[in-house]
């Protein structure tokens, strides 16, 4: 996936996760949620990643 697509995907996923904060299903032992959080954390820890995507 290119960086152009990430400009749209990362904020979209962040907004979806933000809306799930009060959900009983999407809490932290959920494998789907943990996978997405893991990918976002990996992208955030990448040193040469664009700041506007962090």
C-alpha cells in the first residue's frame, strides 16, 4: 500500500476506533482490535514515517 492511500486509510481507521470506545464488543482482548492497534503502533514507531499520519 502506498503512502497516498495511507493518507486516507489511517484517519478513517482512527475515527472508527474512536467511535468504538464505549463498545462492549470492541474491547482489548478482541483479536480484530488488537491486530489493528498493533499495526497502528508499528506505523507510529517507524522513524521515517510522515508526521501527519502519526
